[in-house]
């Protein structure tokens, strides 16, 4: 009898532990990243465009990500406006690999190179590392933001 009760309890534990709400975990990660990004200004500390280091193109620019989905980049002389968002690819796991950091500047200068749906390599409260593998030419781009 004791073995039967133990087996039933173990079975119930397995059933309830497998009934994990993956969307909730993914939403928590997405909300955490959004809160981190909007809490301060950020700077680009690395931008590699298909093997070319173009980080210097963004030297001195501070990025301000607003909760309304707009982003501004300013170096004191120039200010560029764009949009940003974090979206979930809606797969069935709760990995941050499913999240995309979307940037769009409607410009024809260096900032248009940032336009993409970036994948996360890693993220903390002070650093966000992103990657994009181009579908067209197969080049790999890397973008890193660090909190000011």
C-alpha cells in the first residue's frame, strides 16, 4: 500500500511539474530585458558588420530606449530617432533564444546598419550581446550594448 501511495504521489508530481507555462517564463524574461533597457541610457561597445569592426561609427552616441517603443541616439550634436521592440518567436520553449531585439532607424547613414531583428547571445542588467546571421550573404553581425 505504501508503495502504491508513493507511486501515485510521484506520478502527480511529474504531471504537475510538466504542466509548466512556458509563455509565462518567456514573458518574464522579455519583461526583465525591457525593464533593463528602459532604465538607463546605453552605448554600443561592439558592432561587427560581416567581419568589419564598425564600432567607431557609433562612438559618443548614447541610446535611450523608451517604453513607448521609440529609441533615440544622441552624441550631443546629432540625434537620430528610431523604433525598438522585443518580440518572441512563439516556439514551445522558454529560452531567450526565442526572443528578438528589433531595431529600426529610417535613415541612410551608419544607423541603418543596426536595422534588424537581432538574436540574443546574452543579456544582463548592464550588457546586451546580440547576433544576426544574414540570410542573403551569410555574413554574421555582432552588436553589444552596455549600460552607461
